C-alpha cells in the first residue's frame, strides 16, 4: 500500500491542487455534468488561480482551512473548509462547511480522504456539506464519518446535490 502524508496546504501547492481538483471533478461528475464544463481547456488554469487566491493573502479566504494529501511529494488529495455560505444557512445549520474533498481514484481506500477530512473538519466542530446525488461512494464515506442528510436538496450546475450535516462530537 502506498504511504501518504497529510499537511496544511501551502501557496506552492496551488498547481498540484488544481490538477487534483479538476481530475477529481472529471472522475466524479462525468455523466452527471456537462462534458463541455469538465473538458474546458482553461479548467485547470481557473482552478490554479482559485487555489492561489485561497492559499494566498486574498481576504475572501481568511477563514479557510485547506490541506493536501501527498504521495512522494505529489498532491493526490485535497480538502478545504470555510464558513457556511449565507445562502446555505438555516436554523441549526452548522457555521462551518466542507467545500472541497477530492482524492484521486488511484488512492481511494488508502485512508487519505479520512485523514484530509480530519485535518480540515475535526469531529469536534459541526460541519455541513453538499454531495452529488447520486454519488453513493461519497455519500457512504460521509455517513461513515458522522454526516447525515438533513432533507435539503438543490440543483447546482445541473447536478442534484443533497446537504449532509454532522454535529460536533
């Protein structure tokens, strides 16, 4: 089994994080989302600019926690939490949200996803997230880590998503 390490993301990780983010979308959403979006020639560049801003001095990301999973110094997984967006807030919705969690398919089942989740969303803090539906693998992963659907659903970029929440433990 390949050994991974998880650490807080750094600005120098932006390119690797962008690569994993885009490949994660392609592996996860192919068939659920438009190929035009997934195969856009500037998709990786746009994600790299996003990660550079999120990991840099951009004040919009001041309350973000981001981490990477590395194998031989190569980024194979990414995660990010931050404040719950205003549009997602309702009575009882946690103040923190898991915005991003992707591990390349070759590294599924290694524990990298769980380690990333623990790094950015410790069980001692309540969190919410949106997960594609259907996406049984991701939904089972989140359920294993204490998240449960709260009955709220939406369609975002043509993808149906369900909201899952986890209370602080």
